[in-house]
C-alpha cells in the first residue's frame, strides 16, 4: 500500500470573533478524522494551512496552546499534533502539521520566496556563462 501526505487549505473570512478563530483548529482536526476514515491505511501525514486574520487576543490564545511563531512577513504560527482516527485504537496516531497564516504573510512570503528563487536562477545563469 502506497502511503501519501495530504495538504488542506482553509480560508476564513476577515473579522471573525476570537471563538470562531479558535474553532478553526477544531475544524481542521475534524476534517483530518474524516479523511482518515476514507483512507485509513493510506495517509501518512496531513498538513493543514489555515489562512486567517490575527489580532492580539488570537495570538495570545495560540501562544497559550504552545504554537510556535514562525519568521514571516506577517503572522505565522505552527504546531505539530496527532490525530487518533479510531477511538478503539488510541495507540495508532497520524501526525498533522497545523500552520496558521495571516493573509499578509501568505502574500509577502510568496513574494519573498519568488524573489529568492529568481536570484538563485540569476546566479546559476551567471555561473553557467563563465
């Protein structure tokens, strides 16, 4: 059986109250459980990207839950967790990566990655011309 990773992206509307923002993590974990029910022996890891706006209360809430703040052009928090797909088999766990990213981080980091990639290409072309 070939195992694979899954990537799930969830976009949330701007201006949500704190409780709705915190609900994002619960929703992502619920989706993971459903995916694992459909493909129980195939998924080796799930990567979640929640795109959401941040405020001071939400940042504090994430830090209380031991999310790591990742260097970014905006706000970006990461946490590893596990999903137990079958309540009768609590020893079987599937790792998930929870990435919570601000809208500006999504845009600014993409621009930064693209610029870095272009610079690497330019340097590679200079070297190949020599």
